[in-house]
């Protein structure tokens, strides 16, 4: 039995199509505010990189913001605890202030990631005990 070319091409492509899922990358060079148990603080500088493969547990997040009071906050995703979506990453996080751990392996999420350039996203950890709100500077979705 001979398989026709269109059918054989479909058989070759089908596994690739079944396993490919959207990849997203959002970057920020400007935060609005950062939060710790003592309150919200304006920021003087920030950098954030978020990259994830939708519908999987594969994600990377690192966000650093300096408050106008001079404190440096860092939010690092340790692992995901659910499949990622186009708009959110849920997982465990480490939060530091001036290099000192504030919250280690705490649950949290990043969301608002599909807002587009000029909009903002949020990271909240340990409920809303720790937070970062930052503008999306660039976004790639493929």
C-alpha cells in the first residue's frame, strides 16, 4: 500500500503541530510600584524578563526594581505550580530586599501579561504581601 504525498506530509507534521504551543516573552524597563509588608513604594528603576511556554510548566521570571527610597527588590520564579496561560504564570517565588530573603518558596503569580506594550503587568507573592507593578516595554508572542 502506497501513501500519497499529502497524507505522508500530514503524518510528518502532525506530531510537530500537536506538541507546539505558544511561546511568550515580556520585558520591562520601567516599574510603577513595589510592595512589601510596610507599604507601596514608587520605583526609580526596574528591569524584568518573563518568558514562558503556554500550556506547560516551563517559565522563567526575574524582576528587579529599585524603590525611590533606595531599596532593591527582586522577584524570582522558582517553579510553576500550574500550566501557564497566555496571560499568567502561577508558581513558587523567592522575594529579596537588598539581597536579603523576605519570602522563600512562596506562592504567587504574574498576570496581565497580554496587555501589550505600554500596559502594565503585576506580580503578587504570598497573597498580596509582596508585589510589583511594571509597564510592558516589549512583548513577543509566537
